[in-house]
């Protein structure tokens, strides 16, 4: 009898298909990870295993709600059961029959899952898979499904909902999913955080009730609990905890993660970031910012000031470049990816050494997910968050609320102040100047919406130091700054309208627009000419329309003489009496005729001939 090693895939109570085991060996996963080893016999409490528990439960017609620490290998926990369930079907799937659907919140995570899935479907040519995500032509997706089919669909919620509604293009997806066996919602809490709840509910209405459903997430929020109750039948709850003496029973970050924080002023933060990256050029970094505008601005700055390092930028407002950038960064041995929280969930980028959080995220759970991009599946990794002096109590908050202890990193001494260089870049290129203003405004707006408002208080923010940290040339006009004075901020003594674009085509267009505006003012005696889509022009046009309307009403009202007005009022009084039943219709008509004596032609001022006619 062949000896089975404890913790190996062969030790599962439900045997896996030999080809599935072959793929696991090819991918160098001969054993289940430590956090997924089954609880020893007789041990009390819920099962500790992730894949080890999920696979048998899925195969026994159980719905599963799994909470697993980030980086624990949740993808295999549902990819393997999907293959096993479809292989065990009595009736084989036809080309356009959908047997499994995997829904995930972001394109990057969907691409990653599709890539992992392709390794497992390769030995099984009878199964086809298809990827439906935003940023692609939906018409091409429909044509691809018609031609090649899609037994396993990996999709983002918006695109999948759109596919259900495309019946006019000859795609009746509702009928294709009648044979559905498995539905998986990956990063379920994030699906709801990003506002996909309506789309998820719409999709669930199309799906058959007799199916197996799995919810996978690193955190179980109240919204996920509601979804569990609505979409799962008697689910088995699985909570995967870190195994080992150093891991707390409720720790939400990997045990091999070294978590650090650094306290520095707002105008010191950028220098500290550049200094850190220059000293770690041979490593791979993710740098998180709070907004897309901050990614655009600081990404441009880092490209110029951190030489010899590949700098890439990725955020949610990118349409067609996102996948190319994501795949390109995954292949790098070292480099920096400047990004927003679109990269915080479920993304598995090989060998990320450091996760740097330039801005603390809007929620504590997002902090955990950001850190989880490193130290994945047993590997080591480090994370660092930059905090302002007024935000230092956030460290205690994370330790209590998220069971995430942090160690302080000593403030470094940069060789030079780089903010003057960044300011010089803004003076030389209008694109940099405008990006900086947008980044500053978006950062303040995001700060005002922070979940932990007792620590991140907008009124305590040092706006002058923050503006210096963004290397602004002047303070922008925005509601949050109205009525405030900033003696510690010295604006550049220059007319910012004269700053040109470095891109000659953009500058030529700007000059052309400025010339049109100047010509318009000249033609209107110095007054601004109406310009489409300009707020001040729309307001002016609205006031002008209102003035003309009032003038027209006055002119029309002057034509009504006193006699006509009295007649109108009398008719109104008669009508009210009729409605209240005080007079009959006959009396009403008599009253009208009595008040309107028949006028002769002479009274009306017309000739006899006209009267005869």
C-alpha cells in the first residue's frame, strides 16, 4: 500500500483526479500550505483548513462561506472543486453551457484567476473557459462565446450583468446558465464595498437555485453576512487562521509579514519615500496612494527622481492599459508599481518585497489587504506605512481593531531636499503643475471621508505643510480651504497662466484656446463670451433667460385691462360655486351670459361687410 504523506493533496478525504494532481505537481504545490492543514482529530473548534476543508464540502453539495487570511491560497480552494465537480457531472457540458461562474471585483484579479484556471483546464480539452471584464469590446466577448463557448466563466460583476442583458445580439445567457453547478464570489466583501450589490442581486436572479455557492473573503463584514443569508443554503462557515506560535488566534495578516510604520511631517514624507526607494533599488515594491490623481502625480515625480528603477503606475480610471501594466510588472525582478486600492485585493504578484503605504487607506480592512500583497503563501515580506504626527494613534487602533501590530521605523536622513526639484518640474511643465493641484485636491477630499474620523481629522491637518509636500506653486481654490490663512506657505511669485506645456501639441492647443477667449472678450466689450460647458457661462445664460422670461410676462400682463381682469375673476367665482354645488349648470351659464353682453360690430370696430361675412 502506497504511503500517503500528511498534508499532501493525496491525503484529502476525497480523492482528486490524477490530472489535477499532476497540475499541482507542475505548479510546485505538492503539499497544502500550513494554514490549510486539517485540524488534528479530536481538536475542538471550527475546521482550520481552507482548501482541505472546502474541497470535500463542495463535493458533498455544501455551500461554503470561507474567511481566510490574505495570501493563504484561496484561489486553489475554489478552482480545484470546480474542476472536480464538472468532471463528476453525469451529463457532459455542451459548448455554450455554463457549468461554473467565478465573480471577482477587479479586472486584475479576474485575469489572475483566469490564468491559474487555464493551468488546470489545459489537461481537460472538453472544458472551455472565458474571461469577461471591463475595458474590452463586449461585442467581441459575445462573438467569442458563440464561437468557442465558455463552460467556466471568470467575470467582473458589471460585465457579467451586461452579458445577461444582450439578448438582442443573439446571446441568451439566461438559458446557458440553467446547467450551472458552481457559483463563486471571490473577495465577497470587496464586491459589496465597490457598489456591486445591485449587479450581484441582478445576476443571482438569473441563476438556478439548485447550485453550489462559495463565498471567499479575508474579512466577513455585515454586508457579506446578508449576502450569505440571501444566496447560500445552510452554508458551512470556514475560518482559516494562521498556524504557529507567533500568530494570534484572530490575526488577519500573514505571520511572516514584518509590519512597520514611520512618523514624519507632511512636507518630509516625499523625501523619505524617495530615499527609501533609492536604497532598495534591487527589490520589488508596491506604493499605495489614496487617489488616482495622486498616483498620476507622484508616479511622474518618482520616474524623474528615482533613476535606474522601473516605475509603473496603475489605477482604476485607466481603461485599456491596465492589463498590460499589470502583466508587465508581474514579470519584473525589481521595480516600483505606484497604485491605488484597485491592487489591494487578492492580487498575487510574485516576490513583492515591500508594500509602502504613502497614504493610510480609508478603512482598516483595506490596510490588511494592502499588506497582504507581500509575505504570501509562506514567503517573507515587509510593509511600511507613513503617518503624520497627529495620526500616530492609528498604530494602536490597528493593533486592537485588526490584530495587526506594527513596529516603528526610525526616520531617515535624506541626502537632499527633493521638493524644490519637484517644484521646478511644475514650473517647467504645465502638465506636472496641473497634476499636482488635482492630486492635492483629491487627497484632501479623500482624507475628509476617512472611516476613522476620530484620528484622521481634516480640521487638524496642516494644510501649509501638506501643500509644501505636494510641491504646489500656490494654494488652489476649494471649499475646504475657504476662509483659511496660510502664513507658513509661500506661493511662487509667478503668473501660473504663463506656465507652458512641455508637450508642444498641447501647448499649441492651449494657446489657441487662450486666443479665442481674448478675441471673445474684445468682441463683447471686455465681457466674457458664452463658452459651452463653462460653469460661469451656463450661470450667465440661465440668468439672461430668467430676465427675458420675466420681461415677457410683464409685457403680456399689461395688455389685460381692468375690465377683462374683473370679468376673469367673476368667471372664476362662478366656477367655484358650481363645483361646490351652490348653483346649477343652467345658473352658471346664465351668469356667464349676463356678465358678457353681446357686442355689436361697431363695438368691435369692424365694417358691415366683415359683419355680414
